[in-house]
């Protein structure tokens, strides 16, 4: 397909349902992302963010409830963790990793790199990677830039350089791509065919936008709507044999009836035959083996043109 620089993230040809296969003939892949970023704004985690009682509940009782639920259902989740959180709660993060879950990166302090000065992002990625590697004894393979409550478009925090820098830093996947509902290749250099695998994410399945949103105490919490979304999308993706990811935080979904909603949904989902609940790294490794960019990307010459009056 023609390539439009700075406009598309792949060659625009999504993989067809009948072309997708999962390990051991499984019907679909289920990804579970746990968001451990308390930042409320693009500047990243502040002292105020860390002082919220709900955050402390999430990192203690909420996280305990999550780990117990995941163990009972034999689900391995991917925890998206800012490096600051990993340092501040190092024993808890190690506990998560020792339970078989993946620790992925989510910035240094959960910040928006588009607010930085040019050239700062590479150093930020390097520092975050170093901290998480030191604490978990394993280099993170996935990077998440999940949206925050103040993200008007719910698209996450990236710059034009983010994915290219992640590829250079040795990451194997980007965790919240929004260009497809199956894993796809995010092209970083069309002329050389360079790309990084992106795993699907959509904010309709993220508890950030249904629980305690846009801010606590507004009365806009909609756990029933979130549960309906989970059920509807899981059913559609299971029928098609594709991929479904939901994103939850123990500070939001770790509470009482919200935890009941999550537990009931995951229990029902795992009762379906052929559901492969895997970490981001496991899903990325399968996709890279069976759908490598060398065979999946068929980029034609760019059709992008800038004109004198263009806003691009």
C-alpha cells in the first residue's frame, strides 16, 4: 500500500481473521494490562498524586486482590510501571514479577514526552530502562504510553520519535497502539522498512475512563458501562479469533463491586475454550515469529507531499 509519512503507522492492510493463528490452535489471545501510573497530568507523577489514599489502597489491598484473582484464574498479566513507582515500591514490583507477570515500562515518571525539550526523550527512555532492569533483574521488553485522565483524545503520550527510539533501545513492542484490533507493525523508517510491533489498545476497555473519571467525587463513575464494553468486545473478538486487551488499575478496579465486575468478567472469559491469556512479551514473540515485518509489510513509495500552504 502507499505510505503516507507522518500520517499512518503501518501499510494500512490489517490482517484478515482467517490468517490469524494462536499457539496450540487456541481461538484468541487475551491481554490484560495493569496500569500502575498514578500521574493525573502530562508532567508526570507528583507528590500530590502519590498522596491520594486510593493510590495507597491500590498498591496494597488492591494489588493483593489482583494477584490473588490472577493466580486463581492462571492469568499472566502485563504491569505497565513508571520507573519512579518501581523504585518507590521495589519489593511489591519484585513480588509481581516473581508471581509470573511481566513488568513493562511506562516512562520515568509517567510523563508526556511531547512536553519535553527536543532531545530529552532518548535519555528518559534510557534512564527508565536502567531503573526497571536493576529492580527486576530483567530488561523490560514492552513500553506503554497509556492515556491519563487529562488526555482529551485518550491516545497516550508519544512523540514522532518515540517508537523509533524504543526500537533503538531494544524494546520488542509498544503496548498501546490504536491503529488495529490485532497486533501490527508501526513503521519508523519506511525507506528501510524498519518497524516496531504494536499491541492493540482502546480506551473503551480501560477503567481509567469509567471509574473515578474525570476526577474523583464527580459522580460520573460507570462500572456497568465498562463491564458491558468488556463483554461485547470479548465476544466479538472471540468469535473472530483475534485479540482483546483490557486495561485496569488496582486503585480503580481493586475496590469492592468493581473487583467483582473484573473477577466475573475474567472468570467467564477463561471458561471459554481456547482463550490464550498471555503477557505482552509472549504475544509479541508469537507475532514476530509467525507474522514478521519482512513478510507482513509491503510498503510502496510514499504518496505524501507537502505544499506551501500545507499545515503538515
